């Protein structure tokens, strides 16, 4: 593990590690403003184009909420610890049916053992590259809601507990695991119902959550760790992907594409990652950092396995999926077959 003082000067370190309550509040407010703003645009101009745009924009901001929860789990979303946890839990994690503490326990194991045998996410990055046919099947499952439905079904069944439990015990277990996220869903529904548009909860909250958010979570996860050049090199066991305006709006919100920088200095808030990259490049580390020019370039790599290997890949995927399913019941977990 490379020490921070080997990467940045004391002045640079002091600058990038600054946590701001105002900026933390702003990015969370921004996510929700974009979500409700996209809904409003569809209500004002209801047509297929504004609907599809709203689904994509809202799904991306839902991923954004998960990303901001990730910063909250690291304790870096805000300077004030109480504000950090409140925003992370009630405005980011719970609306995404996740929980900051459960995610933190899982995620820190990933940071401690990145791309090593003990990495809980290694089994998710290992399958790549895959065939185009395999990737197409995954995207169809994501975009049609099959992946999201299976994950949420497993999560709810896990929260309810075994069927032979008494009803009171099952309800108590459900409350302990999903009670607060359920309250968050009820609040979102109530806000939309109070606006006179209750149906938006189903068509522009749940639908993006189960479809577009799933698909771009897969793409983002592939970009972060799949097919990295060197699992033992801190500069090359994660990947930063350059993102244009459209990609930042629809695939990689809130600087999530700066993943090498995050792994090198995981206590840097997401809003300071671009500055961190600039400092690292200025200090001569640019050529060492694994970087790709776009998400399209990463996906070309990820789908470079010949299609005649597709049947064998399906058998490996199905066996792997059975082992992975149990990790998806708490916190914010990646979609099947991707790296986190």
C-alpha cells in the first residue's frame, strides 16, 4: 500500500482531504433536485421522449445517491459526522433500499484486499472479458427489470426470514433490516401523492430504479475493476475512466469515474477527486495510473471474448451467480457479474 505522503505534498494533502458540510448538502440536494425536476418536465411535457429521458436521468441520479452513500460510509461526505450519517442514511441509502453500516462493512473489505483472493468483489470482476452475446443478455435482464426484481425479491425474502417463523418474528426481522428503507419509500410516495401525481412513484421512481440504474451500475462496475492490468499494483488494480458531459449525466455521476484516485486516497471526498487527479498528474504519477478514454472503450474490452466461447461462459456465469446471490441481501451490492 502506497502512503499518502508518497503521492502528494503536505499542502496538496491538506487541500484534497477537506470535507465540507455545504458541499455535502449541495450534492445531495442536487441529486434530489434533478430527480424531481426530471419528473416535473415529464408532467409538463408528457410524451415518449421526455419519459425516456426522465427514466435515464432519474436512474443516473439514483446511482448518484448510492455513490453519495458510499462517501457517507467512508465518513467523507460532510465534515460534521452527524450530518454525514444523516444525509448518507436518510437521503441516500434508505431511498435506495440500502444501509450505510452494512455497506461499510462489506466495502472496507474490498478496499483492504483490492483484487486479491480475500476481496469480496473479486468473484464479480473475474468473468471479464465476456462475449458480446453474454453482455447483451445481461443488459436485457437489467433494462427489462429482471435483475432488479430478482435482487429486490431476494432482499425482501431475506428480511422476512424463514417461512416457519411466527408472523411477529418475521415482522420484527423485516423492521430491523428494511424498516427504515420502507419508511423512505413511503415518504417518496407521499410527496408525489401530495403533488397530485402519485403514479410517478411507480413509473419514474421504481421503474428507473429497477432498469436504467441497474444497467449503468453494471457498466460502472465493469469499468472500475474488470480486466485491470495488475491486481497487485495500487495504480493499476482499479481504473479511472474519462467521462464526457453525457456520460457524467447518464452513467457516471458525482465523479465516480475517478476510481484509481479513490483507491489511492479513499478518504478524499468525491467532490475533490478531480483535483486529486490533477495533483497526481502534476507529481508525475499520470503514466502509472490505469486510465481509459471512455466507457465505450472499456465495454469494447469487456466484450472482446469470441462468441464461440459463449456457451462455456454461460455455465461459468450460472455457477458463479449461485455463489454471489447471498451477498446481495444487505447494503448496496453490485449487479451480478460485475466488479464493485
